[in-house]
């Protein structure tokens, strides 16, 4: 198939690096520029190969030149949306060619040609020819394909600019990619060495808790290392679209958590929130007094309105536990349109560290921006309530719906122990929240502090005015 | 072939590593030197400058990720791969990768997992890989030195150096890390106490692959901050290391 190509073409050369000591020329890379672009066109002259600019034989040893790889494809079933996926293969396919190194993608490519390949008579034209065959073999839906290799400075410059516009459009589309658009989510158990029951579920709308890997990264990882810690999860049946509950996700989480959890809601801190590893970037925590949710990140050193810092809170819910009212999350998830959507999203957020709030300013709905307090406005529940009331935060609507004023509840010092011992288990109630520690405001100079409190209620009424 | 050099801090790991690299360079093979010691001074011993370490790249990627700077459609493996390649110092004789500073706070599981794979893939492109490892034993318990063919444990005549050598031997056994060969190299040995030291060294249970004597020239280079690889060809230290290499290569 590759008789015309003077060097070997085979998957066995994937991962080949060419040391500068063995290199004839460098193309694109950190000291030059370049790009690769796949474009779906209406008509393409099948098999056309063109090199614009100097060929390898016109270059000198050790030279660095810009490089553009333009791949035009046509096919009945080809859609513009597939360009990115097909373009992604350029990296692997280029690396099939012995003596040709290719790194990264888009306008960040970096290529080298070995001295050995040059001596064998390899030309850039051969690169194009090999790619023609490889792409067609890889994607039978490609009916015709033409490849242009550019090394001319001005030509590559223009090409890179044009390509960048395409990448931007593609990224905009990728950002819009949502859980509904895909059939496969990914699971990650990389953290199980210290959080044995933690299963990270990564979806287009929810990055891993550590913030390090998103759905696209997982797709690449699962492909590269199919037996590795990142694996596919067929989405399966949608059980609750708002909470983010899926039948197969539940099954896989149960299986990978050694049966510890059988239900996971991807977009809620209530009920069955996502398990938390320990290395999450931030924690969302329920603030029962105000029925809202606060978020604190790893870099925030002070105390949260619950009276404890990030580290203490992380300690409460990490290690692969599923703790109601708490969930570890990544900062990127706070940019997701599904961010805690089952709980009300940003309308439910009543506290954020200032730094995080600023970094998210584009993503917090405009009318809420001034209504969410940070550590500067409220260090405790009392201040927070005052701030929320002053600014008219939507959480107030929820609060008005809750029955009874806590302050007026009968509280007796000392004797109150008896109340605490009342048998409450007999009631068929649903857990509403769990808190490692929270303070209830009370009158008469006393403060009631609950430690490791689980709140149960017979009925929760959420009223909207 | 992967050769790792370990031992207690200050016993001369970097001296042995840098001279091994110099001697191996003569063979014309593809060589990758990895400085895996956070207090790295292998670049100084080799006389090369390093702009960016793997540690720097790790932080860069973490920050870019946190700030949402990575384009949605690009994957981090490829970006890391590129950055690692960029950080490699390429000389005509060998390439050098410096691991650099240890991790900060937060989660490094994902990035370390990616780095491990990338460096593994990268390593397959070389005939020889020389790793100047962290002082002490941590690299063993974290199993970062698993696929090593030859492990050289360097010690001087200090009690603590010997003790560390002893422990490395024990630990390697306990953790069932399969080194093909595990040897001891004695450094900075004064000829008049050589016999005694060799006897002590034999108690570690490790085979002694070579003895490097105390060398005023090395001390002088160290003091002046001159690259150790510039030691003259007739340097007795260089010749001793050359002998060690021949024995490793079974010439």
C-alpha cells in the first residue's frame, strides 16, 4: 500500500521521538509556527497532493521551518462537526511514518524529520501521500481527500490565522456540548488509592472533582489506555434529568465502589450527591439556617460561615464518602450550565470566597452577582442573613416558605438534654441535610451548636411566592 | 537499558551520574539523562542550563486548567507531551530531563498519571536512560523506579551512607521491585582505610561494583562550581567511573 513511500509506514512507529542530534529539520514547534486543519468541502479533487514552499531537499540540516497541513475531505455522510474528531487523528497517523515526529495538535504542532528519513529519500510530498491513504483507510466515510503541505512562511502565516478561526468556532461548539449530546460518560478511579469508594463521573457538563480532566481528556485517556483508571460508562437510561441520575452510572458506581453506593445524582448536593475524593478543588456545603449552599475552595484559608475552614470540611466528606449536603467539585464545574441545577444553581448559592466569585463573574447570572456575599461581607450566619435580606437574594423566597421561626422555639438550658434524647427514629422521615457542625441562632444569650447533625423532616415545603 | 543512581544525599550520586553520562556519550547511542532529585544539581555537573522543569510544567498546566485557559477541544495529554518535549535540554551527546520541584497542595493524581505515561513513552526512544534519583528511599516506596535494569547505590564511608545503602537493599527486596542488578559504588574512599570500608560495605549484602577514591580535583571542581564532566581524561575518578560502566555493560 505504501510502496511509493521511501520509509516504513506502520503503527509501530507511534511515539517516535527524534532527538535534535538525529534530526534533519524541525517544522513548526516552539521556535516557529504552524497548524493543521481538516475541512469538510463540497467538492474535493481526490488524491491531490501539493507542497507549497521548500521541499525537504531544499532545506539545510538543522533548519527550522513553519509548517501547515491542510486536509480537505468530502463525503456524503461527512458533517462539519466531524472535522475536529478527524483532525485529531492527524497526530497518530503522522507518527506512523518512520522518521517523522509529530506532537500535539491544532496550531501547537511540532514536527521533526530524521536524517535517516531524508537519506532514504523521504519528501514532504510523501507525508501527504501517506496521510491520504491512512485517512481513507481509517475513515471509510471519506470519499475524496486532498492534502496540501505548506512550508512557505507567508502561506503558513495566512493558513494559521484561518485555522485559528475554525478552532474558535469548534471550541464554542464544544463548550455547548452537554450531557444530552453524548451516549458515553467516563468514570475515573485514579484516586481510589486513598479514597477506595470514590468513583468520579465525568460528563460534558461535569469535569472531574480535581479539575484536572474533562470529558475530552477522558475520551483520550480511555482510548490510549483502555485498561487504565479511566473508563467508559454507557449513559444508559435517564432516571432523573434534572438531578442527573442515570441507570448505568448507578450500576457502575455501585460496582466500582464495591457496592458502597448504588445511587448518584450528578447535579445535586442533596439525596445522593457525588462521592468526594479528597483532592477536589472546592466543596459545596449546605447551610441549613438559610437553606442555601456555600462553596469554599482549597486556596481559601479563612473560616467558612459554618465556623470551620476548608480543611476541616474536606476532612468530613472526603475519602470516597457520599455525604448529604456536601459534595466536592471542580472550579470548572461552576462554569457548567448544569452546575447544581437540581438545587437551583446559582440562585441557591449564598456564600463564595471573593477570589472564586471574581473568577466566575462571567458565569454568575448578572442579577445575582451583587447578591452573593463573600468573606468580606459575611463571616457568620447572622451577617449573611442581613446581607441577603438587604440585597434581596432569591433564597429569601425559599426561607419565607419554611414554617416556624427558629428563634422562638422553646429552649431551656441544662434541661434541654432531655429533648435531645427523644426517640426520633420511629418516624418515617427523609433525611434533609447533614452537617458536621452548625450553629442555630437563638435568643436569650444562648447559642445552640449541633455537631454531626443529621436533619430529618417529615415534610419539606418549598414555597414560591 | 535504564540505570538508576541512588543513595543518601551528599554521597556523590551526581558525580557518578554525570560521569556515567559523559562516558556513555562516547558510545554514540541515544541517551536520556533524568534528574529526579528535587534538589537537582545534575545540570550544573553536566554544565548545561535548564529553563523549565517537569515540576514547572505540572504547575503551569494546573494553573491553566484552573483558570479555564485550555481550549475545550484540546486534550491535556498532548499539551503535556509537547511541554515535556520542550523542557528537554538537547545536546549533541545526550538529552536531559529535569523533574524539578515537588508538588504543591491539591490533587496531582491526574497530572502525575499522565506524566508517568508520557515519560515512559518518551523513554522508549532511547538506548540508555540514566536517572539521578532523589536522595533516600522515597522513590522506592513510591515505586517510581520500578523498571530499572541496574540500580547503583552510592555511599561514602559515613555510617549513615552505609545505613541507607543497607536499607535500599532491604527495601528493594521487601517491595519486590525487580532490578535486574543492584550494586554498591563506594565513593570518596581514602586508600588507607579502603580495606576497612570494603569490609563494612560487604555487610550491606550488595555487590561492590566499583570504588572511587577521594580526589582533590573533584573537590576543587565542586568548590569552584566547575562542571564535573570537564574533568580531564586522566582523572582517576573518571577512570574509575569508566570501569564501573564497562562492568555494567559487561564489556
